[in-house]
């Protein structure tokens, strides 16, 4: 099998995207930069679970955190992340029309 440059990193990204909670966090961040507590309120996930998801997403460079005083504001790493998430949701919602 032919290998592609970066395929291991891409596989780690898709593994991170394979969790519903992380997808919800990414979707929320595609709408607005947020603190952990704001994400917990928006996503209806517990604050510890949101923190865990953010750690996983930071490890694969999908999310950045910027300290502002006592808080950390989380954002998507770049516009490609928003496109990946949005395209996946579009694919699912439009998939019914392609059968």
C-alpha cells in the first residue's frame, strides 16, 4: 500500500473527530470562541468532560487556547477545521437526497 505524507496525523485527527462530544465542541467553537464554562453551557456537557475533549482536540491541533487573565478562550485552530466539521454535517443531512 502506498503511504501518504502525514497519513498518521490525519488518522489521529479522524479518530478525534470520531467522538460525538468532541464534534459538538468543535461545532460550538465554529460558531464562537468560548471558555470551558461557556462551552459546557452551550453543549450541555459537563465542564470536566468539555475540558477532556478540549485536551484531545488540542493534541491533534484542531483547537487553540489563549489565556486572558484567569480564563482560557478556546478557538478553532484555523478555518479548515470549521470546514471539516461543517462539510461532515452537510454530507449527513444531504445524504438522504443521494439514495
